C-alpha cells in the first residue's frame, strides 16, 4: 500500500507533501502554545543570557531611570518601584513567581516585595513578601513557631502553638500583654481575627470636611449604634482624556457592605471644564465597629467636601490636599512622613511634630522623620498640593484620629517597640552563595489585564536614585508559573 | 543536466514553502498578536525566504 503510494506519486508531489506537513506541524505547535489546553505553562527570563529568539513573555523593566542596565551583566534596580509586563496568550487563575536576585541593600531597606496590578483606577498592586530582613533577624533572636504556613514569633516563650495564641487573641486576653492586643502585636502580610475597640469612645458628632483632596483616598470610620451618613461632593477636573468614574466601597473586615458607582459620560475630555458630582451613602443599623470607606477615583477627580454623621474619620496612609488656598494643619499617628510636591508653587518648609523640614524639589519623594515623642504629631503646611504618605492615619482634628490597624513589620518597625508577638504569612528566601531565591504566589482572577498583559511590580521601599547610597538589587532571573482552566473545563464548564 | 534541474526545482520549492510559511505566520500574528513573535523572530524567516529566492533566481 505504502510502496504503491510512493511509486504512484511524483517526487515533486511528495516533496510538497513533506513541506506542507512541516508547515502544519509548526502552525499546530504555535496554536497549542496559544490555547495552552492543559491550563499550565511557565514563562521565564534569564537576565544573564544575551540570546533571545523572540520577544519573550516577560518584558523589560520600567521606568528606565530606576534600572541600571550598564553597570553589570544583569539589571540593577536602583529606584523604587519598578514594573514589568507579562504577556500571556490567554487568561490564568494563579501565578507563582520565582525571582533569583542578589541584594546589595543597606539595613534601612529591609523589605523586598512583589505585586500584580489589581486595580488600574487607583494603581493598586496586590503586594506579597519576597524578603523581610527584619523578620529574618527576629527569627534568629525570638522564639519561632511555624504553623499552617504562618510564622509566629514571641519575645518571651509564652505559647507553645499559634492555635493556643489565637484562642487567647479571640478572647482578647493575651499573656504578658497589658493594654490589649493592639499594644503588643505586630503583623506582616497577615490579618488576625482581631476586633478593634476604641478606648476613649465618646458620642459622635456630625462634621463637614471641606478641605479638597485629589485622587483616590481611603478612610476609617468608627460606629457604635450610630447611623452612617456620608454626603460626598466631587469635582471632575476634565484635564485628562479618559473617563473618570467614581466608585465608593464601604466595607468591614474586607467584606463589602455597600458600593456606589457614578459612571462618567466623558462629554468634555481634556477641556478643563469642571463637573460637580455627588454621592450619598446612608446605612442604618450597622453593628458597632470599624468600617473602611474606599473612594476609587483617578487623579482627575477631587473630593470637594465630605459631610459625615460621625467625626471619628481617619484617612488611611495617604492624603493629597489641594485648592485649600491657605495654611493647613493635619494630624498623624506615625513618626515619619513621605512628602512629594508636584509643582514648584508647592515647595515650602513643612512643620512635622514641631520640627521644620525643607521640601525643596518637585517630583521627589522626601522622607521626614520626627523625633517628637507625642502619640499624635501635628503637620503644618503653608501651601497645599503635596502628597503626604506614611504607614499610619491622617485626620484634620486630633479628636478624629484613631488607628484600628495593627503595627506592621515594615521598614519603620523597631524591635524596641512594645510588640511581643508577631504573626506573619512569610517564608524566608533560600540563599546560596549570595544568590537569593524567593517564590511568591498571586491570584490572577481579580488582576488587571490589558492587551494580553498583566502588570507586575517589584518594590524595595526606601530605595531611591537620588540618595548617595549605592544600594541596588541585582535581578538574575524571573520565572512565572501560570495555572488556569484547561480547554475541556473552558468548553464544558 | 537533470541533476541541476532537480536542484533548481528543490530550491524553488523551498522558496515557495518559506514564502507560504511567512505569510501564514504573519496572518496568525495579525489575528492573535504575539502568537509567533513571542517565541520566534520572523526576521530570520524573512531572511531565509529572501536568500532562497535569490539563489533560485541566480540558478535560473
């Protein structure tokens, strides 16, 4: 049969058949790589290799000024943060990133984190720990227990297991801990089952915050048998060309209670014509406790005014006051402040905790640390349009200030604090001849994907190009293992 | 003589094949961007196609 076939057809026909078969196999191979029918694939980039046959899947680091490509054979991260995109031919549910690096970072930059973009309106990345030298040090000096993938550290050996400690935490009575768990517990990448109780509670009074704030903000409110009414006014500046929707999310313990959304018809993009908008949130019969309000807006929108039924309202981590036309006084509970001015008109001397700090350059983030010992520090601004950030909370009045979140083992954490227990969801990276290998996992179901690309970030908080330190992070390899639904699951489920 | 003709034919067929290969890959790229380029630089294929076309012309 085969013999008669070979004899029957001409050499030209058989040669064409052979070449056609090669073409068919090549097309089928690339279609297989496009569909990924088994739902699992690994993409990697070895930065020591100079040969690349194609564009690859892991794109170059941006912004270019934060990466030194000339001084070494591999990219050196010299500024924080850096970003890279991952092209995927289809969507996936999970990503496991393995990063091989060598850190030449000083002790005041103990953190390395990696994240995936989950919200492109407020540019929020879901950050996961890569390296935490503070925890690495405490693992050697404190009593360490690893249980259910969590790291539990105790200054004194009070508990034999994490479960035993969690039982005491639920009852609010931890051993060797005066003043409640909030005073002796620190966390990292972990939220314990802990309910904040306000110690100096007083009946709430209605208040109007009429200091305009630009861009996305989040704040806590504390309720105790009170109605929550938030009447918020916004101004769409229409300076950008993209639509500027407004979304408000009210939540408690990461569970959404209600959301409000106001879409933007974007009738006059880039015109500079301002549009006023309003959103009202009214919730009765909410149980006592802390609630988080997230205002998701772009920088093209200003929160003009918030009329609140409760005055215990503290902004989380960041405020960007604008258009106040005068001096501003704010209060914070953190002893450091990151300040960035976006226009020369905003350069000034800032008073923080009674000390003067000079803000003398635009688009540069300044770190100001006060030695004030008061729990609440005053910030006095002569001009607005500066972005203020820290790991604490901000308020316009000392009476509004409260911070329900537990201290974090971040770059400002000190072992001299009152913390006696640390719980973290953290795994120390493995190290061999100075090369560290860390693995982090991301949930891609909620991740933002545009034009087939996921956006990733590598962050070393405090790493700056401008400072004189020669700190850097040498990145040798990034490997991303992706897992998602199989072709059969996509068809039949 | 017959051997030369056979070689010419093979070179011509390879040129046709590489041209079709290139157009199919470009078509796939247009429908699903990056399906090929992520793995393979089409410039190499274009170069091969060009060279085979050139050899085919010279031999003719």
